[in-house]
């Protein structure tokens, strides 16, 4: 070994120790450049304020830059799909409504449309029931978008939009409570129709709410659209182009922000959506700002559909909201009382006091449920987050053999790595908020 003038050595029990006293600066710089940069692995979540529930992001950082992103899911697993195999077809609604808890009516609608397809009664659903389903789903789209926009703004440091958004959401939840007795997880859409008709004066109340919402939505639009700070936090952030969306199976506002007008309400209509006049909103920016604009503009389209649904309901006044087949139409004769939703007193008097056959039939239908012919089916709806599909398999019994959901949040969450790698830590918050994942739907 050649003698190094800058490093004297001494032998110790630990081995040779070098004392470095100086050196050529140029060679020192070159050596430092050749060594691998130090990278830090950071856990963001699972209880981080901006991860929309219990999502865990494992980030590899180089300074402030994110070099790798991985999603850790499963913290909210509820086993809903498996539980459905141990309940009757109608009881399954109570489970599936709790998956994407911000859009419960869409979970119910997809499931019930699938059950009706298996039963072969799709064309027997009354028009009034279908219109009520559309009305409730569009109200739900508004309440869901309010959470997406409000929390998304809050996470990027804007407080007022959150207050405004939740003020609007409260108006929608009041309507849900008036119609079904519950604000969330209503189990209102049932196989064969809906649990009960709208209460008296409901359309007038809904029309008044639509007017109020149309005025109130302008508050958030004025605050954020074109706002310089908002643009800096959202423009050209979290970019995912059309090729990326189609490769990962991403749907909803994230896909439409690439300019692709894909909306199941138009492309594969269900519940009579082909009879409504509305536009599919798109943007061409493929970024967080584009997704924000799409959700803002979709609110007006939902209001348009709600108004048309109210007009249709006024014409269809008095039409039943459940199929005529009494072997399927359960629960029957419900009424909303001070203690919640239950059988009306008149119905109880009839089955308990006058007709033994009615009582036996009611008991059998509630405890055993109806049989569904063997087969399998896939049905899908356009939820606020994208294509929500359900794959149902029946073995001919009173319970599902298998229930599996194609949940948009689950698919869309795959795009986190593509959107975030190479960006700053602060931009991850905006990117994840723009995907709008709901962990109840992801983990199921």
C-alpha cells in the first residue's frame, strides 16, 4: 500500500485507524457525488388528516421530492361482501349501503339492479320507483361531491370552502331524512323498487332546496375558480393522462379530466337516465384543477336532473313504488314514524287481526326471503367516483352465493404512484384529494 501524505495510520485492536488531515478538494467532491443519495422512508397515515380515512401511504423521499409511493390499504376491512352470503337478498342492501358511506344510494342501486336482472323483473319496476331512484342518486352525488370539494380545499389550507360545502350537504341530508328516516346508509332502494313512497309535499321541498343550492354553490365557485393560490396548488399537479387512466382502469372525474366523456348514465343508461337532459362534464388538463372543475360543474347537471325528476314525479302521483309481485315485494306497507321506519299500523292490524294468510306470507317473506333463479350477472352505475359495478352469483337459493363489487375508489387509488412520484410532498395531499377515495369502499 502506497504511503498517503494526508493520512497517518496506527494499528489498534479494532484494526487500522486512519487520521485524515486534509486532501485534494476536487477528488473529495467527486467521491461525494459518486455515493448514493440518502433517501428517507416516511409513513403518511394511516391516520393522516389528508388521507381520507385510514389510508397509509409509504413514501420514499429524496429531500422534499417523492421518489416512490406505495398505498397500504385494508385498515377498514369489514367483510361486507362475505357477510352478504349469510343474509337474504333484501337484507344484503343493509350491508352494501355501508361500503362507500358517502354514496350509499349508489351501492344500493347497483346491487338492486343486479338482483332484479337475476329475477328477470327489470322491466317490471314501476316508472315512479325508477324516477325516485334517479332523484335520490343525484341528491347523493351532490352530497358526496360536497365532501370531496370541502375536504380537498381544507387539506390545501382553505377553510371557508369546507364550511360552505358542509352547509350545502346538510340541506341534502335533511331531504334524505325526510324521505327515508335516515341521513346516511338508508337501505332505501330495495329489490323491486324503493322502501316507501315520498312523503306528502316532498317535491315542493326538494324544488325549494334546489333553488337554494343553486345560489349557494356560487360561494365556493367565487372563492376558488381562478384563485391564484388555488391554481398554484392544483394546476399541473397530480397529472394522469388518458393512457394512464385506461391502463389502470380509472373512471369518474379523474378519467373525464383527460377529456374522455365516459359516463355510464349516457353510455350504458340505467333507471331511465336516457330520458333526462344533462351534459357530461369534461376537462382537458388531466390534473387536480381539472378534476376540481369537473366536480364543481357536475353539481349543476345534478340539479337539472333533480328538477326533471320532480316534474316526472308530479305526473306519476299515486303510482306504486314496488313491483306488484307479492312474492318479492318486501318490506311491505312501511310508514315513517317518530321511532323510525316500520310497518304501518294499518298493515299490522290487517295481518294480525283479519288475515292469517297475510301473516304467514309476511312471516315467510321476512324470515326466509324470496328465491332468485340460479345465474350470474354484472350491473354497474356511475357513482360520484366512477364505475361502481356489482357481480352477483345465485345458486337458486334465498341468499346470494357470491357478491363482489368493482369499487371505483379501489381502482382509482392505483393511480397514486403514477400521480405522485417525482412531485413534492405537499402535492401528494392535493393529488390524493382529487382521486377522492373512500376507504369504506376500498376495503369492504
